[in-house]
């Protein structure tokens, strides 16, 4: 139950936390540094998780399952904060908190795609492993990793690193596209308002 809550509420939590933290940083250089440091810490957390996780058959201990879900939640929540900084001023300042809280819900179908795929249930690995789990960019990764002995249990470092980093990149692309569309819509609305005033 806790894992499910972290999985679906975690992205909003991380998004709000990062958004609030960035608002408190007044220096643009420090803000950029924070935006660069967090992905590095994300990659390091994946490496630590895979290296420290017990490689046994069956469910992982609670702490490692929670860590994996937190990694996914961060990968879904952080891109919202990035997009809000890349496209500032789209929303009113009083509404930005709501955006930071609810925009990560866009990631829910992609999280389900990452976690629920045929090889999990059938106990086998398909050649298009990454394109099944991260459909937007996985197709570009599979040709280079088809000979790898990666498993759905997450026993191998590099496949898991690529999987979660790929998911992170995928969610960043999606959020940037969504916020770009918001920016375009806000720009069009502003143009129409200006024309009416004229």
C-alpha cells in the first residue's frame, strides 16, 4: 500500500519539493547548478540501488522496493520542475503550486508502461525490451543492446541504468513538449486579447 502511494503521489511530492526549492534560490547560476546536480544524484542513486540490492529470486526487501519506486517517482516529478523553469511565466504565480502538484499526473500511463509489460508476467525477455518499457526512445536503444543478458529482476547495472535514465529522459521530453504547448496557447490567447483591445 505504501509503495502504491509513493508511486502515484511521489511524482507530485518531488515536483512540489523541487519547484519550491528552486523558488527559494534567487541566483540564476545557483538555480542552473541545482537543476544539473539533481540528475547526477539521480543516476548515482540508481547505481547504488542496483549494487546494494540483494540479487535473490522473489520480492525485494521493502526498503529496496521503496527505493526503486522513489527513483521512478523522482524521474516523473523532476521534469515538471525543469519545464516550469524552462518556460516561466505561463501560469499565474498563485497557480504554479497547483501546476507543480497536478502536472506529474501526466506521467501515470508511462509509469504503468514501465512497470507492467508482458515479460514480467510471462517470465521471458523480448528483443524489444526498452521499446516496450520506454516507448518514446526505447526503439533507439534496443538495436544497441539486443545482445545483452538483461533481466526484468534488475540484476544487471547497465540495463537498469539505461532503463531508468531513459524513463527520466522520456518524461523530460514529454513535460517540455506539454509546457511548450501551454506557452504557445498562452501566446495565442495573449495575441487575441491584444487584437480585441486594438
